[in-house]
C-alpha cells in the first residue's frame, strides 16, 4: 500500500460489492502533467556536458567556433600553434610549423567567415623560447578555406615586453588589441601595413578582454588588477567604471558583448567564475551576477558568444606550468557552454 503522503494523488471509494476502489484524481493528473513538462523544460534548457580535448600537453588559451559547420579552432601558447577539429573528426594541427608563430592567444573569425585572426606573443612557457624572443608579438591572418597564412603584422620593437592577449574585430575592419604587459591598446587599421599604438595610458596595469558598446562608440576593456575601463572611441578618453555594489571586478580575463551588457571570464578570483554585467542607459555598470562557477571551472581562459550560449575553456593548462620549463603529463581540456538570457 502507498503511504499517506501520496493521498493527494488518489480518490478512494468502494464498489457496490464492498471492494475498495482507487482512482487517480483528475486534478492530480493535471499536476503530474505540469510537473513533467517543467522537468522536461529544465532538461532541455540545461547546459550540455563539456566537450573534451583529451591528452593535451599545451596551454589552450583561445577558441573560435563556426556554428554553421561545427568546426572549432583552439590556440596553444605552449606548442605555438592553432589546432582545429570538425564536428565529427579528430583534433589536428591547423597552423604550420613554418608560420613563425609564438605562443598563440586569442582567435577570432571575421564577419565574412573566410579569415581567422590570431594574436601571438613570445613567453617563457612556449617551446623554444630564448631571451632574444622577449618583446616579440604579432597578429596573424589565416585563410580559412585553404589554411594558408596570409600575413603577419608585428608589434613595434620598442624594447618593452608585449603580450597582445586579446583583440576586437570592429565592424569597419579595424582591429583593437590589448597588451597585458605594456599599457597600450594597439590598432591595425583596415588596409594598413603596420600596427600602431592607438592609446597608451600609465593607469593601465594589465589589459585583457575587450568588447564594443552597443552603439559602437566606446570600448570596454578589462584591466586585471583595476577592473573595467570604458574608452570613448572619438576622444580616446578612458574612464575606470565603478563596480556594482558588493561585486569584485578584478581578475577579469575574457570580455564579450551581449545585448544589454557584457559577459566576463573572471579567472583572477578563487573560485573562478563566468559573470554577467548589466549596463545602464549611460553605459555604466548597473548590476552584476554570477552565471557559472564550480569545482570543474578551474584554470579558465577565453571563450566566445554563440547566439544564446557562451562557450569557454577550463583546465586550459596554465596551472600546469608554475615553472615555464615544466613538462606536465597530458591532460583533458574542457569546452563548456552556458545558456544566456534571450
């Protein structure tokens, strides 16, 4: 017999011959149907299980995804290359060993879908690093259909170390790249032959992710120890935005524009997390909340917004190189997806 805790489900009665009858109440059927639909909705809305890149011995920093084809591209700082994988195929090397890449950081596919851009810088964690490599950095443009390297654009050799860890492809074709070592935002203008220092500001400490405002008049730039800058594109004036009350904005790495706000990968806090920042009418920070955090979100790196999902990397491999010359055992890198509000 069912216990009394299930009485709400059933209607009890007796037949003319005295035998007990038990029937499911009509309203109970409705309740069960609603509950089932709710569970189904939750299941359909749940974020998928992370995809794995098994047996990686490098540092997987950036990702670029082609939703139409299911092809993914991954940057590797340690192995100085770009990896690729189709939706149903194995991981293989996309860039050539003769391309002259240093450690590869951010990856972006342009609006035409034919060019893959990569930022690259020399770090002690990359294979073959020598003291003579210090300060060398570049942007590289690849032809996606042929995998051929079209051209590289070197950052100026000014005697300083440089790491263009992330960049933005603006709608007009301009590329803005942040430097996490020198206090500079670099610019590659459409059709230009060289990169120039678009904005240098001594207040910048370690620039990371960069994203546009909705009206394309400003840039939002993450500064690892400082928080978030808003930079007016016309005047190049940089304003450090106050963080929402009670929210720590230090340690933001990747930064991505979404309707009404920004998504940030905040790997400088413990535990690391993915956050959502809401913007007010004036472009300031109105509110902040955590979208994803947990024990499996260690060693976060960069990501990409895909329609109503955000894909990002964990277990990237940085934690395995406390010593730049370490030789860690191969590990599994995870590619997560978290659902964004529609």
